């Protein structure tokens, strides 16, 4: 079975596995205060061109989202996101379990706009009963989005401006950030992300690491006591070195961006081949997630050899499925899939 379900099917990049083996018997202090974590933090801050940032390592994306949001919001405040947002549909109510409401609104192609943020803010504060209603305080976006789309630099800057005007924070979920940054259609850098977001995270789990996300807090007001919240939410890994070693390797010699570019090259190969074969897409994704409309008859053929993520029924005779490339995808598997999709 050849699998295109997601971008975390394999273990980790060989360089990371080797680094973990090479340091396996080295004794270090725990809880992310070791020399490997510290060096990884410096590498990430250098890549972000943001020396004043704080970097914290957590195990997974849901844990990162829950911990960050819980650390920012007061009990009466809520997080605003698009309906397809990961915190709204794929995290089992993790945010609500911390006592905070997710205020989901409809977007376009999985993206939130500055205008929608301003409108949500206006609707709240112009309501005469606003003190009886949960207050939107934090904006959550992801890049790439759940539909594989990406924000432009102009859109990101407009959202930043809207957050400033509305006295709201901006949090970017970067579970697949490497793939978004290395898309041919992306016009901003990691430095731009750091400049425009109060907090964001760099995903490792889906981009070459065994596990792990690097939370980058650029807003000094949000840095205080963050480690207390990590501990409280069960995210302070005793063997924190395991996270630091992985991110140190990812940010050596541009490995993170190199392997992200590999996934994007094969996604482009797959997308162009599917277009040539006459397939249509549910969303025009320029990243490693491709949402393809496929007939029921073709799905039966695919099921004999391939695994993919089923999304939804499209019409009476076809469905939407997702093919996902990754840092580890083999070109021969993409070519085989294209041949069988003809």
C-alpha cells in the first residue's frame, strides 16, 4: 500500500535519527534547559531575525494550540478563527476544555480576512449587551490552512493591522509552516511571520521531526510565565533534550527549508499531472495538500493500491479526497499514482 494520507507517516529525517543516536548517552539537565535546546532556540531566533523572541518546545500541535491560547486569554475571552480552523474541527474541544470559546466564522478558501476580524470586533463592542457575551481577544490563523491555501504577505500585514486596531492578539498555527514558506506562491519569509504575529509555532511533527513544535513568542507581554502554563498543561517534557536536538538539526544548514522544498516539488509534480489528466480540485492549494474530485469508480481502483484521506461527498457520483506529499515522499510513488489516475 502506497500512502498519501498525510505528512507524518514516516518516522524522522535520517539526520535527526543520527543526531539522537549520537547524543543518546550524553547527560543533560531536564525540562528543556539543556544545551541542545538552548542552541536550537538561538538557531530559530536567528532564522526569524528576532533576538527578543522566546522559543519553547512542545510535543504536538494540539498541545501547542491549547497551551498558547490558554496562556493568552482571560476567562471571559475567546479566540476567533475560520470555520475550517484546526482548533475548531480537529482538536476534540481542547480549547473549550480550557474554558475558552472558539468563535468560528465563515471564510474563503480556509482563510480569515482583516475585514472579518474588524466586523467581529465591531459586532461585539456595538452590542449593548457586550458584557454578557464572550469577548473576542485572539485571532487564530494557520499557514498553510486546512485547505492547503496560504496567506499573502499583504493579507498577513492587513490582519496584523486589524488586530492592532481592534486590540487583539494574532496567533499563527505553523504545523505545516515549512511547506507554506517554500510554496512557489508564497511571498513572505519566516522573518515576516515573526514581525507580524504575537506568537506562532514552527511545526516539526509534519516536517521531518519524530515529534515536536517550536512555539515562538515575539510579544514580550505574552512571554511572562509561559513555562508555568506549559507545566500546568502537561507539556513540560522531562527529557526536553529530545525536542531540542531535533530542532537543532532541522535548523542546521537550512535542512528544514530543504526538505520542505522537496515536498513542494513533488506536490507540484502531482498537481500538474492531475490537471493534465483532467481532474478538478475542490480547493486551489499551492502547498502539499491536494484536494481532488474523484469519481466513485476511480476510488474503487485506487483503494487496491493507495491510501488517501477521504474528505466528503462531492455529488452523486464523486467525492473529494486529499493527497498529501511530505519531506519523505518518493518521486517514483508520485509517478505511479499519476499513471494509475489516468
